[in-house]
C-alpha cells in the first residue's frame, strides 16, 4: 500500500491556532483600586468609552505636559486636530463629570498637577472662540 506524501498528511491535520493574548488594560498610576474599578465600570457602561480609554488618556496627557515645554505647546497648538493629538484631556474631562463623586475627586487630584504644569508652560490665546480651557492656550 503506497504511503501518503507528508505534505498531504499535514494538510489534512487540524491546525490549532493559539488563542490571542488579550491586550492588558492600562492602569492610571497612583490611582486606588476604587478609582480603577469605577473607571472600568464607566468604560463598560458608557458607549462613548472603550476599555482603557481613561488610563490611556491620562498617559497621553501626562506625556504631553511632562516632557519638554515644546511638547506641551505643540499639544496646545494642535488641540483641535484629532489626528495630531488624541483628545486626551477631553476624555479625562468627560470621565471627571461621569464618575462617582469620590472617584472623580481622586482623578481630579491626579490630573490637577498636570493641568497646572500645562498652564505654566503655555500662554492664553485671547482671540480663539470659546471652548475648553486647554484648547485656548498655545
């Protein structure tokens, strides 16, 4: 009886595809487990959020204001361009309004030093149309 070629045998075997490893959800550094849980519930319940959006926005905002002053000014200059800048501060502001009071206060305490640094590194733009304060700076 003739034997099958190895390629034909392999073609007939079932291929086992390893399951994709889930992407770890980013965490807000310095946040309590209560805040982490509240943001996870918010991201799950509100269709405007995806899992990890608040923490990702925090990391982007932190990076924008913690680097050189030029980076904060560039972030301010292109605040209305979603391709240049992800709307990180907008996401944080929305989360601050939607989170329960205690969690919002804790997140506000974490965001406040970043906002203060952004204010120090940028200057106000008096001629811009009304909008969130972080878009009225350059």
